[in-house]
């Protein structure tokens, strides 16, 4: 299993959490929400790419 994906997701999570705290405390709740949504989209894109690679591997494995 690749550990790089876990580190990437953790890095995005930590960055989003810090930015969210900073923006919330400065009274910018809307921007904090947008940062959180953007972080979620980035992580979802990373995971979808890995799922796509898995399906391609399974397809190649069972190809006749």
C-alpha cells in the first residue's frame, strides 16, 4: 500500500484545519467554509484517482 496517499490526505487535512481556525477567529466564516469545501474536493479527487487505478488493475487482471 502506498503511504504517500495517506500523507497527502493528512497534509491537506492539517492545512485546512489551520486555515479554518485562523479564518473563523478573524470573523471570516464564509471563507473558512470555502477552504473546507475546497480541501474536501481535493481529497476526493485524490481518492477517485486511486479508485480509478484500482478498477483499471482489476479490468486488466480479468481481461481475456
